C-alpha cells in the first residue's frame, strides 16, 4: 500500500496507477478506509518488486520518528463547509521529524470543520478546525478497544497546533512503553498530566 497525500489524486496519478496495474497484472485494487490504495492478490515476489519501484519503506515510518498514517478531509480548498486548510496541515505534519522513534504507530485525522468527516475523535492525533482555531485531541482509537481522544487544547493557530503536537509526541515517545498506543497511554497517565507536561 503506497502512501498517498490524504487520498488526493490527480488525473496523472490515476494514469500512473492504471499503467502499473496493467504492467503487474494486478487483479484488484482497493481504496482503503485510510485513504490509501491497496494492490490486492499479488504474488509476494511481484509485490516486493512493486514496493521497490514505488519506494515503499520496508520499516514502519514511526520507528524513524515520522508520522505516516495521516488522513485529511478536503478542507476549505474543496469543501464548502471547511474553515481551514486541512491539506496544508497534512503536508506540514507529514514533514515533522521527531528526535526519537515513536512507541507505536500514530494515526492522525484532520477534519476541516466540526462535522469531523476524518473521525478525528478516534485517531491518536485528532485535529478539527473550528471558527476560533484548531482543536487538538490525543489518545483516540477506533480499533478493538475504541476510545475518544482527550482535548489537549483548542483555539490554536496552525503554528501553535504543530508545535503542540510535536511536544505531545515527544512526551509520548519518551514516556510511553514500547508498542503502547496513545489510547492506552492516556488511560494510564490521564489528560491532566499530559497538559501539565506540554502546555507549560
Ligand atoms: S469535515 Fe467538514 S470540511 Fe471536511 S469534508 Fe467534512 S464537511 Fe467538509
């Protein structure tokens, strides 16, 4: 599954995907819930070759202190309800480089208004644009043990939100045990402790 920028595709991207699908004779393609394209039914050797061609990293990106699982809705560029530029936020978060590897994968949901189409409440990092700024939640999870994220802060500018996310992820990466998802981490430490560590 190659990464895609918030599921945004140009006509040229679609043409490239079609060409790859024909060349590798891929039987089925899936647009995943995580805004990525999955090539299904490939032989392992073929899949490895395609991975190399698409420069899909072998190691999970969170091990290098990078965010990878970032979903964003179209935001104010493409949706009439959007009150902020979710795609620019997506690009900025994608380029964050943390000093330490993250304990586990961190999923991000960026929604351009309170309708929350990117399910930000149930993402490790949730961002929702409101008229007075970004609301940042941490510790959400939509998996087997679902959890609504805790509000860390709201009314944030784009720069403030990025800085706070970096501080929160640094705290998480230096405090949580290996493989602990943010939801379980937040259940253990509580929102007050996190706010005390990152808002001061
Ligand atoms: S969250 Fe709001 S801005 Fe984003 S797609 Fe949904 S309605 Fe549009």
